[in-house]
C-alpha cells in the first residue's frame, strides 16, 4: 500500500496518547487499520511538561498501533491544544494597485500575510488565520471574492494564537520519538470534523470537547468557524475533587467516577452506597452515591457555565448568530451519565453526545466510535483529505502537461522558434529587450500550474525547518 493511501493521527492528550492509522475504503468512508493507546505521563492541561516521559508514551502508543495494523509508522499528524491556545477576531484590508484586474489568490494571500504581521504578546505566535467573510469595495457578505472586480479587499478573520514554545516542545517530542511531523491541526477543528455534520455547521453549533486536562470549544455558523476557546478544566479536575472529598486515592476516584458517577444528584437515592477497599489493612470506606454525584455536579456545572459564557461572548443571544443546532458534547468527559440533561438544563440549548461514527466504515470496532477517540479520528480524516487533494492536484498537473505535449506533437510548427529577420532600420535597444510580461505569460502557458500553499501550510513548513535545524 502506498503512503498516500493511509494517514496516522497522534492525539497527545493530558490523560492518554492515541495513535490511529486509517485509510479511505471504496465507499469513501474511513477504515481504521490500527489503534494504540498509552497513559500520558508528561502532559499537563494539554502542555508538555516532561519531554522524556512524553516521548516514552508516544513510542508506546505508536508501537501498539504498529502491532495491531502490521504496518510501520513514519509520519504523523499531531493535534495542538492546551490552555495556551486563544483566539481573537480581526478585520484587515488591502488596496489593490490595479482594480481593472480581477481579484486572485495572490490578493488573498497578501491580505492573510498582512494579518500574520500583527504584534502578539511576547512568546506567542499566530497559528491559524481563518478568513470568514470578505468585503469588496464595501459590498459585504462575500464568501468567495476570487474572480470579482474591486479596488479595496477587506475581510474578517478568526485568528488562533498559541505559545510557540509549547508547540515546538510537541514537535520536538514527535521528532525524538523517531517520527516525522507531517502535519499540525488544531484539536477542536479535528474533533469537529469527526462528529459534526455539514448541516449542523451551517445551522450553527457549539462543539464542547471535554478532555482530561482541558475543555475545548469550537463554534460554527454558516459553515464557517466563528469562535474557539480552551477552558483549563477537564475530567481530571473532577477526579481530583472526588479524591479530596472522599479521602481516597486517585486510582479509586477515577474508577468511582467512571463506574458510578453521575452529573445529576437527584438520580441517586440516599441508601445507595459503594464500598471502597481500605489501604494496607485499614477498614473499607463507604461512600453514598448521592454525595459522589453532588461532588461531580458542582464541578461539571462550573465547567459548563464557563463554556456557556464563551458561547454568550460569541453573541449567541443575537438573532443572526443564534446556534440553531445547539450543542454537541464529545471527548472522554462526554461519557459521564446524565451530562446531556445537565447541559440542556443550564444552557437551554438542544444537546446531543457526539460519536465519531458518521465518517467511519460500518464494520468499525464499537470501541473506536467512542467520544474519547473523536480527536484521533478527526486528525486522520483531515490528513486523508489533504492527501486526496494533493493527489488530485498532481493528476490535474499531469493531465495538463500531457495535453500540452499532444498539442506540440500535433502542430509542432506553432511551437518552433522562428528566426528573426534582419531589421531594415535600426531599432531602439530598449525595444529589443524581451517584455517581462510576455515572458511570464509564455512560462505560465508552458508549465502546469503549481499548487499555491495556504498560510497554514507555509507556517508549518517554517516550523518543520526550525525543528530540522534545532540541535
């Protein structure tokens, strides 16, 4: 199998690290070939704080995925998240030199490059510049300005910013694990691709990805990403509360949360009790499920209220920005009992649990369709889409070259350089020089059009160069 037919996603989370290998089947659905999971030891709230432990965890997950699939992994697409990620809205414009020519990709690249020159806080760098709507000479709500006439090109941007040191640390861990970094994707965007439908993105939807260390939010409206945020609380904080509230060890607290935890205290009766084994010969502890649910409830309410505040900051209360499709919850934390009902009660918005099964083949293992694998599935999907586009561009370039070759063979006299006749009168030297515009047109005609890299691809290339040159 060729490398372009498969893709590998690496989800470096606070609780777990997942390596997933996938490919597209003949029906256009994603088939999971292998999956590996390991406990994440060197990551705290989405940020690497121990390089050695993170490298070991990555290697363990990759080895398991290789064993399950019988394949060797070389390049991976990694997700970026963590409490250092923030987003902002920005408007910018350019005045075009020649308004008689139509707007091209070059103009949009120039506008995006201008946004990249924004001054950030020390240690921060722009990761993503996502155009939303354009304006051409004051005409608003334009989604695709290429091909239009206009002198002033303006756009609203969603700009995602992160700590460059945190991003480079992740890149260093991947490279030190013996892997090639073939792509970087924002985790909220990857999760959204895995669990949201295009209809939901058009209608307006808020995706809440509750992970171990952070809760990621991505808001879509009219098919465009409108807002992203990272709340520095997740499932681990709930486990910590249970540990302290019940005076038990972390392992027991996690088991209690997963097996008996509920976000709605009213569901449990006072006489429902679970017994926890005591430490080293001590008496077992008895904990009522009602008290357990109360501890979980208070922390979950805090997380949801912070997320809801971000949704309000986006402008959900405005009629034009209303999220008709409501909320979709995914991630490991989405498996908590009665969470859907609590979110609906607090926000008053329709809510569902997001499973990454929409794009997966029908015979997929039920375990892989769990919300906890949404980010990993999304990373593989994004990588497969990019691979497919690259293949289509290469094929289009090959077809163009072949057509040109056929034209040359069919009418060779048109492409043979004719000798210039001796001029009867002396010609000014300036006129004998080749016109650069004609030369450029000729080159454009002869060579197949190359793929123009977008802003994020250029940033990623620079980032790879940095990693290659770093000692």
